[in-house]
């Protein structure tokens, strides 16, 4: 099964609207016609509209960093799936370790977000991954299984292929540390096996699993060459156009 590689940039809480326009303009100029790799940028909510105006007409897609599962209501500071769709977002990140850690998001709440995104025809980029303590105690696969099964509860086989998975070892996010290629592939293969159990081999074979732990141009080729690594969810390296574009090119070259 040949899955098109996907490179998604998670800008986190960085870039004003004008900064975002400048960055995405450089990205579009370099890879805005790419068709062999799916390219997604996920700016802060305040920049979604201005970024879309730049990418409109290119192959770059717009993603959001979060959503609330309810359609509307008294949820101060929150954003619904319909609001994101109205700004032409195609993807939304859910379950990021920073949301789990800093905002105490549970697997149940993340599951509600996944279902709300799918209902609104948004593609969730669902993040799973272990902390350093969990890895050192040998709990990596158990943690990933619990997070994955909890977040995908109630997702139908028909909609499963709209879900993108992202494995992010929490200890490798923003630390400069990176899982070895073997460590990353081991967990990706385990996730693929779980998806096969949940949705069957045909569906699992179509679902993309990104690596989300300090992927950079220096290590991208080796990671992207692995059988079950279908791209990257990029943090720090997505905030500078040259490094992000280099990752897109590495994905295009990966076999």
C-alpha cells in the first residue's frame, strides 16, 4: 500500500498574523505546487483567515491546532468545528501532548473532539505518545494503545481513513532528542497493527501515521524511509520556511 507522505507544520503559539503571512508566503513560493506530498500548515487561530488567503489556489492545506467538541454555546475562548470549516480549515490537531499535559485533556474528551471533527468533515491529526518516565518503565506500547483506542472509540471504518495518526514521544518534543529510527518504526508498526485490529487491514493500510518528535532536515530522510512512517508533524522546524521546505522535499524523495 503506497500512502502519500504528509508534512504538517504545528506553529503552536507563535507568529502574529503578519508574521504568519510572511512565513506561509515563502512556503507557498517553494512548495505550493507540490502534488507528491500533502503539505499542511497549522497556524494559531488568529492567523487562520489570513493564512488561507495566501494558500488559496495552491496545494498547501490549512489546519487548526485545536477545537471544542460542542457545536456552539457558553465555552469562552473555545472554537467549534463549524467555525474552523468556515475559515476553510481541512485538518485539526487533537490530543497533542501539550493539551493533555497543560490542559488535562482526557482520552474521552479527545475522542469527543475526533468525532466532532469527522462530523464536520475535518481531518483530525490525532496525537499519541509516551512520556520519558513511561518509556523508561517499559509502558510505551500500553500507553499508546490506551490513548489510541480511547480516542478512536465510535469511529466507523468508513471515516477512519480521514484520521491521521501522529506518534509523538513526549520526551522528544522540543528537546532536540529524537527517537532512534528503530524506536520510531517499532511504535509506528505497533500502531498500524492496532489500526488493523480496529478497522481491518485494508483500512489500516490507507491510514497515515506521522512522526512527531523533533523531525528535522538532518534526520528526516532516515525516518521517512521507514515502512510505517508516512510523514511528520513538525514543531520547531516549521517556524522557518527553509527547514520546513527541506522536510517537504525529503518526504517527496522518500521511497
